[in-house]
């Protein structure tokens, strides 16, 4: 399935970025998959990566809980 920029309709590609979120008073960090436009540089959360991003967040929480 082709990735098309939702802003300029240019060619998109998979990308990753660091996400930070709070969990039980701790700041946690994990890698999140996004889509990025090769033309204008716009990045957006792509629903096709939602399951993988959810697993990354859950794993970050599990690691934080294990370190307590």
C-alpha cells in the first residue's frame, strides 16, 4: 500500500520518532512508527502502525514496572 502525504499528496515513507509519555509518575520513552513525506517533511501518525506503537508503549510500561 502506497503512503501518500495527507498534507501535500507527496510520496511518503515509514519513519520513526521518540515518543515520551507519563505512566505512574514516570516519564517513559519509546520508539513510535510514523509516516513522513519525502517532499514536504510533514510527519503524521499513521493508523497502519497503531498496533506496533501500542506494543512499544506497553513494553515501555512493563520495563518501568520491572525496575521498581
